[in-house]
């Protein structure tokens, strides 16, 4: 999707952010994979989603402006950043160099116009050419930064926006991104970055701004539970910003074909301990210490008591009853909250699961592949209209069509390196030259940083030699 035709997206006109058109562009270059996916899903929602089936939920793409790839090229060229960007300079110093660079003067007025029109939080998101490539998806490799955009001074809001854009640009050349590219058939010179400036889905609650539910849905489940078809898909739900899910934090995981299936916990107490206990939000309160090269500069993490105080657990939580050692759906009684999303999944107060399944199906038909979507929801306050479902991303998934079966004889071969009757995933990877592993008998958690540095040495050397390898380590 990275080569999506940008002319289908109208040019940004100052004063237009509040007009009905949800997507506009600054620049004449390409939109990048993430932005192209959002333009596609905008069209699909209009053409294929049966609104009558989901009357209580409004599905929309949050307003956004795409700064196209030619602006990125101009920044690199006019500030002579390419040699520095391609060097082995550490991420922090590279980010500082980008922050010191000047954006192309011809777009500055447009960026200033955005913050003069908008006073709610903005997400500055990467949308590179390679980011949503099917065979080597770059999702999660680059940075996103959210800004509260609530300072009374337009100059301050403009500075924060510009810093965030430069921060995302710099992440194109961070060490992790370079290593990822080097492991593919591409080079870092193939990459170009567009940036999405998008309204954050959510509401303000005291000094926090966040959606009541964030989610990631996949139409194919690489790791299905016993008796579940991989093509039934899988969904992760979380309270607050989707960073919880994207970063691999604790979230509620279920099959959209079986939303009311019993959770994989041995007891209610175990469920209480192993479900989401905190959440991310945009900090709308007093400004934090100035730290423009940190992704979470304007984010705050809060526990469930804060959400209970905000009144945002109505559709997300159940309550633990310690006397009966059971979880009671809803939040009408006092007690510890359990984020199991029962009001939505078990009682269907809004048809969120049906909507997710429909959107996954629409995405699959459009791309001809299994897909992953990201979304965020807000629910009606007293006297307001229905729920709002903000569609945040559509990207393809790589799913092998190969059937792999192993016989007992193959699992007992004399030259077998490793075998197990409990595995996650299925497939074939050929061409592995080396195995790098952390020795379990000498591993000590207190030396994790030193071990990581040593692994980076192996990683760099083997990538330089173009020797694909298998890494075996401990946890996350």
C-alpha cells in the first residue's frame, strides 16, 4: 500500500481541518503505507459497511493531515543530514540532530494553521513506504508521538508539533530500524517517511485524555487455543491508549468467533492478578519536564482506580467478589475491577465484536490477504448519541498457505537439534546459518543489560555477513 496514489487525497487548505473531509495532505509525494491503508478503509466504510446493522455505533477515520514523503526528502537534503543519518551515531544524538534541523519553509505555515484550528490532542504517526509491506511489515519499528496540544499559546503548540514530526523522522534511522532493514532485502536508502498528524480518539477526564477501549483485531490467529480455527482470528482489547497492546502489555485476548468463551484462568483470583491493571493516557495537566526525544514525553500511566474515578469502566470491567471468589459482570458493586470487557462481549451493550468481525472481513476482501486492524472507541455520556469507533490502521498480514505435518519418526531423528510437543506457530524457515542462544545455566537477570549488549555484537556481525540466524533467549 506504500505506493498508493496521493492525488486521490485533496491538498490541505488552511482553515479546512474542521471541514467534513477527513483526510488531506501537505506535499506532493507519497502517503506511505499507514496513510494509504486509512484512505482505503475510509472508502470501504462508505461503500461496504451496512450502517443499518450498526446504528448504535458510528465508524469513522479520525481527521488527519498527511505530510508526504517529499517533505522528508527536503528536510534531509536541505539540512545535509543523510551522511549523519546513515552513520552509526547513537539514537539520542541522531534525534538531537534532527531536532536542530529546519523544516522546509513552504510547509511551516500549514503546520501553524493546524494548531491554530485544533486544541485537542494530536498523534504524530509514522507512515513510511516500507511500513506496511506484506512480506516484511515494518509496523512498530518507527516511533509515534502524542502531544496534548492544549497550551493556550499557539506558538507553544506549534513548537511541540514540529518537534514531534522531527522525532518521527529521526526514528527512520534509529539503530533498531537500521538493523531491521538490514535483515531484509531492502536498504535504508529505500525508505522514505511520510507523517500523519491525526486527532487522538478519546475524551478528557480530569488531567487525562484517552479512549475507553482500544483494540487490535487480526483475521488470522497464529497461536490459536485448542479447538479454535486460526482463521477465526483474534482480538486484543485494552483500556486507554492502544500503546498497551502495541507494546505487548497485558490486554484482554479473545476469539471473535467465541467472544464469551471461558477465559484461560484457573480461578477468579488468578484472573484478577493477570488482567490489565494500568493504562496509558495523554497528559493534559501541568507540562512534564522537557524531553523531546522521548516517545512518552506527554503520556501518563495510571492505575484502574483513576479510571474508576473517571467513570470510564462502564463498558470495560467486571468486579471481583472476594467472599464468593467470583467475577461479577459490571461495576455496580464495590470491589476490585477486572478488565474482561464483559458488558461488550457477553452482554452486547454495543455490537463491537460483530463490527470488528465485519471490518476484518471487508479488509480481507479488499486486500486479498489476512489483515490486522487497530481501533479505539468512546461511548456515549448521559444524553449523548451512540458509541464512536475510530478506525486507526489497516495492514496486511503474512500467512503461510503451506500445510506442515511431522511424523513420529521425524521427531526422533538422530540429527534433530530441537523438538517439542508444545509449540506456538507453524511454518518453515530455510537458510538459517547460525544459532545464537543465552545459556540457561549461566543466565542471571541482573546482567540483562550486559547480555543484551553482547547479543547486539553478534547481531551486528551476522547481519554484516548476511548470515540469517536463530536467536534463543528468555522472555521479553
